[in-house]
C-alpha cells in the first residue's frame, strides 16, 4: 500500500561475497536468473513489486542492496541524503568523466554466481535509474545475455553522456555485435534525468542493437512517492514509481515487454 514500507519477507535474504566484498541480496523464484538492480533511493516497495512480477513470470530474481534502506517507502529528505552519499561513494561514478562504476565488477560476479546456481542459457540484467547503465556494462560478463536499461540517469551532469569508460564502451559494443545481443531500454519523453541525447548516445555506440522505447510523459502515474514527486520532479520511473497498475496502460505494456524480452532471451514462457 502507498506510504508503507515493504518487509520483503517473501524473499530469501542472503549475504553474497564477490572478491571479498559482501552485500545483501534478496532472492526469490525459480528458473533462469535475472539480476534486478534498485533505483534511487533503494529497494522501494515499487521496486519489490516489479521484482515479484519478474519472479512470477518464471524467473529467479536476485535483488542486490546497493544503497538506502531495504523496503523503505521513498521519502524526499531521506532520499536526498542517500543520493548525496552515493554520489561521493567510491563504488559509483555519478558524474561525467568518471568512467565505469566499480560496483559493476561486483555485479558481474553476482551474475556469474546466479548463472551457476540457476542454469539456463544465461542471465538477465535489469537496471533502473542510477543503476540503469549497469545492465549494459554487466554485459562484459558472458553470462549476461538479456540487458534492460531503464531510464539511466548517470552521469548526472551530462545529459548526452554514458556512464562507461572508453575501453569498456568499445568492449561492450564488440560483444553486442559478436554475440548478437539486443539491449532494451525505456524512458519518458520529458525525462530531464534520462534525455533523448542519452538515448542517441546509446544508439551511436550500439547501432540497431539498441532498442530505445519512449513513453509519453502524460501517461506516468501522477501520484508517485514523495522522493519522485519532490526530488525527481518529472516522469521518470517507467516500471516502478511512475507505473500505472492498470491492464492495457502504456507503463504496464512496458512491463510486459520487458518480461517477454527476458523470456525470449532466457528461454522461458511468460505467463
């Protein structure tokens, strides 16, 4: 319910170590693995709802805790504090010129682990907002075969920039072309955090392998949580905070398209 936190008690809470770095990961479901990375300011009830939709479609969801309070409803003041902390964290490269965020190395290790545990042809990676581009740079891990880039906001100070080093950009483009990967992406048309310039930069890097889809801003949920209303300040989170949970709605169609993309790439049948 709106305004309430989510206890996440239908997920298994695990401590996962990659290269001697421990993080909490919430795991649920069965079938091929999908790494779902949270948006700012953390694993909100809306992020957990999307994770459950993916789980119920026949996937094992791995939801790592990267920032914020797990399950918390996104309030404005608390969210601003979390954003400031993340921007100065050594794990993230929030601004132009910083290159690839170091936390992606850990996430690639999580993808390897999830693939070993769940099998199948590979792993899906879904990024949201602050973590949006991580789904692309995770594709340097061979297990990742279904990257979904949702409204990527980094770098915060360059509307046409990509949060990736030149070396990693070249390697990702080569891997996408070599293995025939597709990259699915979403944004709202008036999103000041994820602009048309940014989607154009992805297109320039990946060519036709980049499938960038744009929704009309007026279709967004008009009553998002306070952080999204007061801090984000525009239609932004297509399948979480700004999703309208009604059959046939454009944001629900985006949700269905993402699940169908994962099913096609990972070899399951969506419900």
